[in-house]
């Protein structure tokens, strides 16, 4: 069974009875491969000697905006019961070790970047026939999009 390495988290191995109850409701996320973000996770966990190869942080420490929104939820306003995937830039911020000031500043800058600098992209959904699809595979994609419109 996995457990959360965040200091004082109830899903950790020191509370096995509670962990078994909570384990079915939480996902346990691997540390990111990016050294910069994995260091931020170590800071958030509040434990300096973590083996990031085997350590996990549970989903209770991530806000909803840390997860990639499924396409079906975006287009149909329907949220399927599926495994949610963390964004590559996700940082645990809920009930974690009190981070240093630089951590908070970075998190604020990251939120600004995601909300202001990177604009929401509108995606137009179009219907195409199987013949159109075959033409798109065989020809220049941009010219086919223009032709369909």
C-alpha cells in the first residue's frame, strides 16, 4: 500500500488503520522527474531526506486546478469518474509544511502565468466525413481545414 510522505498526513504509514480507510479515496502521486519541481515537493512535504524514487504525495494536498481537465468535461460539462492527471507544474499546497517565502512567490507567479499569460484557447469542433478524413491524412492539413470551412 502507498502512503503520503507529507509530514502529519493521515494517509501515511504511521496511521495504518486510518490509511486503509482513506487509501480508497485518495490517489498517490509520484514525484515529478523535473528536479526543480521535485525539490518544491520535498519542501512541501516538510521532510528533507525523502527518496523521491519511491515517495508519494496523496491527492489531498493538491487543489483542483492542479489537475488536467478532461476534454469531455471541457466540451460537455461532464466530469467522468476517471483517474485525474496532475499538471506537470502541479505543486502540493493544501495542508503541507509551511513553505519558504520563495516557494510562495514562485507559486503566485505560476498561477499568474497559467491564468493571464497563457490565454484560453478556443477549440472549434467540426464534423467531417470519412472521405474528408482520408483526404486530411493524405494532404496538407491546413488546406483541408480551409476547404471544409
